[in-house]
C-alpha cells in the first residue's frame, strides 16, 4: 500500500513516517500543495492524506484539482479543531473521510485499510462503467447533415477502425468519439480520453505508455499508461495536432506494431483499444509545413469524420437549445425554463464562431440571469465577449462583476471572473492572468477546466 502524505508540519510528517513504516505502509511526503500536485502527476497512490491548511494552494484546491484530473486515489482530509465546516466542504468535493488534529495514528491506519478495501472493489466495477456519460452526451441534431453523421457513426461503431474527427472548436468532436464507443460492441470497456495539449511534454510518454517503479526520478510507483487503461475499449487522443514531434514518432511506432512497453519496462503489452483522435487544426497543412508527420497522419486518418460548424446547420438550434437547457438546468438543480419566442429568434440570428460550446455558455448565462421560469431576449447576450469598450478597460484595471446574482457558487464566480478578464483583454491570456493576480499557467488551466477556449483569440 502506498500513501501520499501532504502536511506542512514537520512533526506530524515525521511521527507518521515512523508509525506507518512499522505498519508496513509505504509513504511519500509532501510539504506543500504544489509538491503534492507534482507527486500526483507522476505516480498513483492508494490513498492521499491531505492537510486542509497548507501554505500556497491549500488542501481543498488539491482535492478539486484531483477531481478535475480524474485522479481517483481516495483522500482523507486532516483538519484542525474548529475547521469542521471546511472538512464538510471537502467531503462534499469528494474526500472520502477526515481526521481532526491531533489524531491517533492507529485510527489513521484503520481508515487507510478500509479505504484500500473499498477502492479495490470500486476499481473492479469502474472498468465497466468508465464508458460514456449516458444521456448528457447524446448527439443532438436533426438536419440531413447530422443524420448522415449518425449513420456514419453506426457503420464505424461496428468495426474497430481508427478514426480522425475534425472540426472547429466546440462542434462536438468529443461527443462523436464517445458516441462511436457507446454504439460499439465494446461499450462496456473503458473510454479513456486524454487531451494531448494539456499534458506536459515531459510527462506525456509516461502518461500514454506508463512506467515501471524507478524508471525515472520520481517514478515512485508503477503506473499503467492510458493505452493500457483503455483495454479493449477506446482511447480518445484529443488535440492530436499538439503532439510534439518526438512523441509523434513514438505514437506512430505503437500504432504500427500494436504494442507498447512501459518506460523502464521489459515486456511488450498489446494494444487492443480503438484509437479515435481529434483536432481543430488543419493537419494537412501541418503535414505540408512539416510540423506533423505524414505517416502518422495516414495512420490516424483511416476514417475521417468532419463536423460542420453550427452556422451551417442553424435549423438544429431549437433541438440543441432544448437539450442543452435540460442538461444545464438539471446540473444546476433548477426547473427547466421556457424559452420565449423572441429569445429563440435571437438565438437563430447568430453565427456562433465558438459553435455548440458557445451556445451552451450563452444559455448557461441566460439561465443564471433569468427569473427561473422563462428565458427572455434580455437574458441572452450574443456578444458577451465584446461587451466592454476598450476605454473602460484602460481606465480601471481592476475587474468588477456586474449584475452578478448574489448566491452563486465560488466556482461560478471564478469562471465568470476568468471569462470577464479574457473579454476585457481580447483573449490575451497573459494580461488576463495579471489582472486576476494569477499565473499564466493557472489561467490556462482554468480556461481548460471551464472550457473558455473560445473567449477571444490568443495573442500571438
Ligand atoms: N450534436 C451535439 N448534441 C448535443 N450537444 C453537443 C453536440 N455537439 C456538441 N455538444 C456539446 O457542446 C459542447 C462542446 O462539444 P465538444 O466538447 O464535443 O466539442 P469539441 O469539438 O471537442 O470542441 P474543442 O475543439 O473546443 O475541444 C459540449 O458540452 C457538448 O456536450
Ligand atoms: Mg474537445
């Protein structure tokens, strides 16, 4: 059993170290939240013991980051006396248990062992469930374009062909990948998605192919790669155009030979998963310019699905709106509002450079601003991005939140703040990050998490 212990108090770390090693439990120790993230990126742990109060990013942040990353190691929170409200919040965010300081290490060991037992059981069930996220991900559309697409997906699903999905940002590439899997014979096997653009280059190889314990400094445990985790299911390589050249060579070899070897490993592991990749970049041009390997391109592009931009199928908007409002309302725990006819006309009058994701964001805002019963014309802001004049921004560098409803979750406020900062600085990530007082890396992360990629164009 391997455990990561994150606590800034040296005393706690050293006493636990002694106690756990007597119990035969291997532990790694991190002093800060940042160090914990670095550990969690590199290795998987059977459990994480996380102090809520840390210098820098705190325990709650680490926990939320783990959730977003899909890191499933169970977490036990440590809170000080009097921090019960925070501990409850941590439990709500997915922590499995908590301990109040000072605690008896024997109690910790009992909790650890029972977590491990539960995780074993969950892991077994999870393999089958990790398929698609049910109805939320349905592929909506009634135009001839979309019906043809649906027929294509049926055909592909019955084979194990490699698929490349292309289309502008927000057109539903990931939905299509999930749908191919959901309609295939192997739907009960895992669907594993990886965003190539979001993985640090230095970690990509071990992420995809896995590593053995000790393969490199920091490889404290053996870790299976995503190819392996996908089993006989589907591996979705999102933003494949972002793959660095050296990795392209390696991926090509894997696709040719249909086997992988973990970093530092000796054995070949067969690759049985279907590979679906996606990009909003023009791979043909990248091939011509030499930034994407031609041979890899042909390996990936065995079957091509090109998704049309939303502006080419505006007739689908009413269906999409209906579906998205249902999805958003149920996620926010609200009743599904009615869209009044003028608002519907307004939605059909726009060109949606950010496609369905933009429509979804717009409806989310509409829903928040609406009275809860119906969404009117005023609740819909087609140009939320361009809403602020440049003069206003140069005069007041600090950001203000206009018209923010009073009881909103912190997450909502954060998303809104990032969105507003991006709008104010025309999508310039660096300036937006400065205005928010966070690093560029953090804002890039938030943009990913909140799917704000379409808000403004990245500076050159
Ligand atoms: N046909 C569709 N029916 C219902 N919802 C859709 C459809 N297409 C896209 N969506 C929704 O729109 C959003 C964007 O879709 P998705 O993430 O699949 O886009 P994408 O093409 O992968 O975009 P990006 O290139 O920005 O990653 C998602 O919330 C998705 O649920
Ligand atoms: Mg995507």
